[in-house]
């Protein structure tokens, strides 16, 4: 088998690369080890509504469970802050359908797609990588390609076999555990987030509504915690008198929240999405970051193939670090500052946050919020809180 490009992994990054490169007229093969693309999901399934226009994805009700109008956050002592828009601000997806449809769009654009195809190694001719070794439905398969894209998730086999350094210490990962379950009593037009060192160390508990009485209820905590994410989630459910007898699905995942890959390209191999640690370090969301990186990578793949110059692939590393790197480094800095907050600090900050502040935070403009908080007496009277916030400026 011979292609211009082979893309390994059909989450959100892989299909976008495959679709965009295929649109440009090149031969593309998209492979995924799962027998059914999109299953199992490893995601809370929430995303900003603007992604559909930005990345030319149809707004298709087949993979949209619910439209969302904002968020409500809760402090350890029960203080709340709310951001509510008049118009739809986000959606809760059905990832099992969404991921499969992204692969479908890639196929419609001209890419070939093979599920149940696990890549086990890169294929070499001397020192040069010329493709990948795979197993399709258990049978060995060699796929030759000019360009290989590693979009195969947090434990990327392709990146490791190609010699790309994706190492990050355990503290730069979050452990996530989630139930899709029946739950009542929460406004289904909003996502809900609970913070606190005893609730979710370094992370948060979420309720993302999929129906009036059905939601993804999950948690993310630092992966090097001595207790499991499941322990903290079950504890939260018990403390809030939420029964665990109507659980429809259980999902577990490892989320990179730091350790961004420095060299995104090695020779003719590119790494994108979770494999490249392209995940927001504060809230742990990776879909939007993966889509941006995939779009960028595809652009340089097309240019390299058109010019027959693989050196142009390195521009993907340069552009990502110039455009996205500084923002991601600032968010990583914010995440590390948030790790120092006590429950009392979180109570104070949630009380001080206005809807406007939350809107700024949602858009990534946290510096204005930090400067405003630093002027408040409850912050000025605490040397430690002031030092935490000053470190962010």
C-alpha cells in the first residue's frame, strides 16, 4: 500500500488532517485501531460552538446532544459564580458519532479510512522512515507514505517509534473518571463545575448535561495523587446525595495538562493533538487545541508535498510555537498557580468573580481578571494570595 500521507488515529486531529490534505488532491490513508471509530469516548464532550464555523464542520444534530448557554462554578463552601449568554455558547457532543462523522468527512474529501488497524511500528529503509507497520484485523500490513502523522493519542506509538520525545513527568497529567448517568436538579442549559482541594485536587468535578435528566458527571485530578479519580468522584456523589444506580456508561482517561512537545516534526513525521500534549492546561480540554494544530499541520503537509520539499514540514513546529506556544505556556503558569490555592482562597475568588470576569476567563483573557482581583481588600490583606496572583503577571 502506498500513499502520500498516512494519518494514525481518528480522534479529532487525525480526520481534520486527512480531510484537509485529501481536499488538496493528495492520497491519504486514515487508520484507527478501534473497531468502531469514536468508541469508547474519553471526553466530557463539551466544546465551544464556534468550532463548527472555524473548522468547516457541519452543525449536525446527529452528534449534538444539547446546546449550552454558559457555566456555573461552585466553591468548596457553596459560593457560586455564573456566566449565562443569550445565545448558544457551546454544545455537548456525542463523541461516538462526532468522531465517526469527522472520519466520514475525511472519506468524502477523498481519504481512505481503515478502522481496526493498529500501527505497531514505523517502517524504515535504512535510517529513513518510509511508512508504518500495522495489523489490520489481526493481519500484518505495511503502509508506505511520504508523510506520517502521529495523531494516536496520549501514549502515541508512532511518536515514540519515530524517536520524537513526548516524555512528561506524571505531575503533568490528570487522571479523569466519568459516569454518563441520570441526574436531576441542575440547570441543563449550563455546564457546572465544582472546585476545591478536598473535592478534586488540582482539578474539578463537572456536570455536562446531555438531556434534562442525563449528563456526563466526571472529575479530573492530578495523576500522581495517592487516591484515585474514582474515589473522589464517588465521594462527591455520596456527599451530594446523588445515587449511583442509574449509570449508563463509565469512561476513564489520562489527560496531558503540560509537557508540550518541543519538536513537533522529525524528518517526515508530525505529531498532533494529545500525542503532542496540545491540551489546555487549565481546564484539560483538548478538542479545540487539536483542531487548530491539525489545521496548521495539514497546511504545511500540503505545501511540502506540492513543493516536494519535506523540510517545509518543520514550519509546523515553528508556527505552532509562535502562535499557540506563548498562550499555552501562560495557561500552564496559571494552572501551577491554581495548585497553590487553598479552599478558603477558592471561596474568596469565586465570591469576587463577576459574570464579566468569567467571560474574560472563558475567552482566555485572565490577566485583566487577575489585576482586578489584586485590587480587592480580601486579596490585598493576604500576602500569600497577592504573591500567587503577582506571579501570573
